[in-house]
């Protein structure tokens, strides 16, 4: 059932917005006094997580009474049919993690004023937690949502309290369970020692470092060992490097000192929340104008697949990445395996990218009977396939636990997945860092293009008579983010065989344009891509052969005659 009714709320389970610590978030509409509110609903299974749900309800009932612009507003808490429904405001600006990634891609830093104001807003949001004796325990950029006010100024909102805990006295150390996200986790939690609200001060220090440098602290990181940064603090204190922003040295030194204090091994050396709320951070009251125009223009450029002008995923960038991978020292067996898999993923994505370009150029130019809706259907399938395989590359390179690695890669790596994540995520190797940057660029750009392609296709559905039997395709593009890398390839095969192939008339007695012949061959290659180049054979096939495009018309025509129109 795509939409469920809970009390006077309609929850659209076809539109998943994200996953929290213990639940899934969907879009939501109210039929009463909140009908003009932009809402979402977090849904938690009450039967399998009774203890944790009861704790979260206790937290939420306290926070429901709080009106704080830097906390996500909770409107309703409903328990019905063994499900917990948390109705809250929806934030459409993404999260701080995505904002940091945007700046990283644009090769620009947040200004000191922007950094200080964002930290100030986090402090103001946390103030309400302190007043209710709550510690968050999973403070990280992904749990800080972004919104923009009428003046296009950024507003940060803390969310996801599923790992939060109520303490009688948040300043007194107490034993609690180990929870949180490893790199943001305080040493006391890592070591199973008593901790107080200052565990979240440590997490805030990591966030402050990310805002200042667009990366987590690298000192002491071991690619194969969890919590290695925290363990390194036992050997020597963390020393923050110089900030690169063009700002007064006094301001930059203040942030350096603050990071060093927040990332102290011992809680006693970290500032308290009360001290931070009284510090000069609070005097930075100029809300940063994040350059929405620039980001918006970038988003528009991300959609330029229709114009053949993608900014990251293009031939030049692809060749640069290939060159980097070939430079790598292949002595490490696991590293070689990962690089070959990444190389194969990128090559498949590039093949599909070229096919998208050929479709765009040939179909619009030569086929008046090929309408916009049909074009959008096949482009969405191609972009969807590209997105899904790059999503897996991203998860491998960046140790993203929110993305379920496809089963084919789980089989290939078996019990090595944790080592793979550590090998790449914490690597200081400059070539691996550059490879990761390419993967990030490719993934983020394709993800945005894919999202817009889906939205455009849904809008077109209401304007055109779409082919029969594709209701399931619309359910797919509206559903939660599954990691099946083959599903869009199968849908492309369906559209091709049932609706599109008949539009192509190949007459070997006529002289055909070279790119038209290449298009037909590339279509056939994509249809058989996962059969002829399965990921399981990553070390047995010529990875580069799949992307080679024949330029000899006679050879192309022979391939077409034998393979495409037999």
C-alpha cells in the first residue's frame, strides 16, 4: 500500500526521505490544523525494538514541548498497530554532510564567519537538550538538517535522537552503552568508560574540524583499525593544523584552539556546554549566506545530461581516473582487488554515459516519432543504472554504512569488507585519495541527475500515454533506495524490446550515419553488459575492451547484422 492513514496523517511510503538510527522517514501530509505544514513521518517497528522505542518516546515527549529553531520540531507521537509514528517538520535543504560535500566539490572553504555561525546554531539547538538533561550521543553532520529562511540564510536543525539518553545530571560521568558513529565517538564511549554530555563536545570538535578543513582529522588514523584516531590521542594530543581561510589570524587561532580543546582525550580538558554557550562563539551572530545561487547553478549543471555538458563525469575526467589507477602500486592484493572493482564500475558507468549521449544526439536528430516521454523513460533507466553502480563504488570507498553493498560485491569480498572500508576510508595514499575524490564527484553528480530525471518522468506521466505494464517501474523510482544494480538494466531491456526497438528501422542497403551505427552497437553492448562483463570476473576480463567504440562502419554493420537485428 503506497499511502497509509495514521490518525489524521497521510504517510506516503513511496517517498522515502531517509533512514534514522532506528527507523525510516517518509513524506507526510496532515488533514487538520497542520495541513499547511511541510511534514515528514519517522516510522519505527515497535515489536522488534521495544526497549529502544520506549526510550525514544521518553525523549521525544520531552522535546515535543520544546520550541527551538535549531531543533527539528516534533508535532505528534503516535503508537498504532505495533508501529511508532513521529510526525515532524520536513527540512528540504538536505543535511550538513551534503553541504560539506558541495563545498568540497566546489573546491572552496566555509568562511570563518560561516563556521562560527553554524557552530553557534548547533550550540543553541543543544541548549534545549541540556535543559532537558538529554545527551545526543550520535552528533554528526548527517544528523544536522539544513533549511533556508526567506533571506536565503542557512538554518541548522539537530535531529535523530534515536541514540539519545536522559541522564539525571549530564555533567556527571555515568556508564552507558556504546553507541554512535565511530569517527565522531568520544574516547570514553570507545573504551567503555563513564562519560557525560562532554562526549558530544568531542563529536562537535570533529564537526568543527570538518567545517574548517572539509575533512575529518587524519592524524593517527589507521586504515585497518576502528577507533584509531581516538586511540592515537593516548599517545599524543591532537594538534589542529593552520586554517587556510583568508581571515584574521586571531579568528583562525581561536578555532584551532577550540578544536584542540574539544578533541582532548580527557573529558576534564574539554570545554563544557555552559562554557561554550558563554564564549565568543555566541557573538558571531551574522547568519551565513551560503551561496545558494552557486549551488543552484551547479544543480542545474548536474541536469545538463540533456545538453551533454556534465561537469564531472566526462571523457577528460574519466581518462584522468584511468591514469591514476594504472599508476597504483599493485603489491597489496586486497588493494589491487578493490581498484580493479572500482575500475570496472567506472568503466561500466562511462559506457552508459556514452550511450546516454548517443541517444540524446541521434534520437532527437533523426526520429520525429520518438517523443519526449519515450526518451525520458530510457534515459532514466540508463542514469539509474549508472547511479546504482556508482553508489556501490561510493559505499566501498567511503565506508558508508547507510548504503547496503550489492550482494555481488559481498560475495567477491566475503569477510574482507570491513578491511576494504578501512583500507580506503582511512588511507593517506595520495593516489587513493584522488581516486576517492573522483568517485565522490561522479557519484554526487549522477545522484543529482538521477533524482531530477525521476522527478521529470513522474511529471511527464500525466501528460503522455505511457506504455502498459510499467506501473511497477513508477513504483520503483518512487520507492526507497535499494542497491540492486541490475534493476534499471532489466527495465531498459523491457522498454527496448517491447516499445523502442520497433522504432528503429535498420536498412543495410542504405548508408547510415556512423553515430547511428555506434548507437545500435552500444545498445547491444549495454543489454549484455552484466553477462559479458560480470563483476565476478573483474580479474579475468579486459576491462577497457567494454568501452572501446568501433569507428569502422563496415565492422559496425557486421556487428549490428549479427547481434542486434538477427
